[in-house]
């Protein structure tokens, strides 16, 4: 073996630094650094583009799932005897979340389930269409006759007024909070008259009809005595139907006073005293202590994504406004 030492190649970490400007090869080293930085920047940009594409596709998938899967009745799996829950929230109207079609569909599913012991209808509504409210009232009566062993109780949240109370009157019992608003047994028909403003602005109304009463409630024409009388007759008839439904539903529990059917509303505490409600309690209390089936299953028909978007942008409000202006309408509110 030779005694002469052979120098070894230093590891990468110990290699001499890149040649400085003016030293041999510095131009090549500078170009390499620039090229490497450009490649790294392109890779980073490509990774971000891929990320945003995946994020966009994921968002589209979520939206599509919401459109096609969020509608329909509650789909919670049942695992034995339970209390069925259906929620009526907001104005009762055709095409709305609290329509007779939605509420009756949910009630039918709740009663038909063989594991349902009893049904709780949660109501938080200021009222709405007397037709829709009457349809729900009649369906509750039909289901109670078909399933006599399954009681239906109403639990009132903030408000159960007018059309909401029309529905509630069909229940076996009504439970409220002490501060709930209950009652308002009356009917209204509202609108606007613009004739005075039109006179001030010099606007002439030109309305042509076939049939002498076709434009009876036109808001741009002067109101007539015949229109007032006809509206009052219809209001009185619908009010009588409302009163009859409450009397049949509440029976001897109702303490009739001069104001009970006047359209006034009361607190939950007063409603119990007047026989408009039966006691105090929430859904959990009714399920646990009255129905004796603590497990809850929600059968409420859920509003799908498309409906929520339409309502958010005021589609339903616009439709209701046109309906009110052109046709007028009755409300249990």
C-alpha cells in the first residue's frame, strides 16, 4: 500500500460554494439557479390549479347532492317504539314549506309507521290560508279516526295564531309555553287603494271587464258598497267555519267569552285558563311523560336546495305580491 495520501471528494454539504461573480463558471451557476426557481414556481402553480379544480368539483357535487337529496319526508331510521314529530313552521300557504301537501304527507308517514306510539305536531305559525289550514285540520281528524290508538298532540313554540290555531284545534291536546302567543280566531282580507294618489298624479285608470263584478276588488278603482258587502259576507262565512272547527275540536274545554272569537290573542298562560290549550310543556316533555316514548323521529318534509334558493331570492314573495294585487285573498291572521 502506498504511503501517499489520496484526497477524498468532500460530501455535498461540504462542497465549495457556487462560484462568485468574476470566478470561472459563475454565469452557468446563475443560469442554473434561475432555471430551478422557474421550475419550482411552475410546479407550485400547477399544484394550486389542481387544488382549485378539485375544490370546484367538490362544491358542485355538494350542490347536486343538495338538489336531489334534501327534499322529501324525514328519513331518520326507526329502531322501535318512538314519538313521531312533524313541524309546521311559518305561514301556512300553498306551495310553501307549511303547505297542506307537505304537512299531510308527513303526518301520513308518521301515523302509518307501526313503531309510532304517538305524534307531536310542533307549531310555530302566525296563520295563513284558511283553505290550507282546513285541509290539515281534516287530515288530522281522518288519521285520528283511522289510528285511534295513536294520539296527536300539538306543542306550541312562539306562536300558534289564527290558521295555526285552526290546525291545532284538531289535536287531542295542546301544550304551550307560558309566553306563547295563542288564539286570534278571526279572518282578514287586506289590500290597498290607490285612487287618491292617482288623482293627485293625474293618472287615469282604464279597466275593461266582461261581467259587471269582474273588477270588484280592483285596487286602482274606487271601492263600492257592493264590494264591501260581498267581502264582509265572505269573511263572515269563513269566520263561522273557523269557529265551528274550534268548537268541535275543543268541545267542553273551551270557555266561551265575548272576546274568544273576536280575533284577540293571548299568552300561553291565558290560553290554558280559557281552555284554548291544555297544559304547559315542550316536545321532550310530551314524548317522555305523556306519550311514554322518549325516542323522537322527525317526519317533517324538508325543503330542498332549489326551493331554498328560490325563496331566498324572493320568488315566492313576488308571486304572493302579484296574487294580492290582482286577486285579493283571505287569511287566517
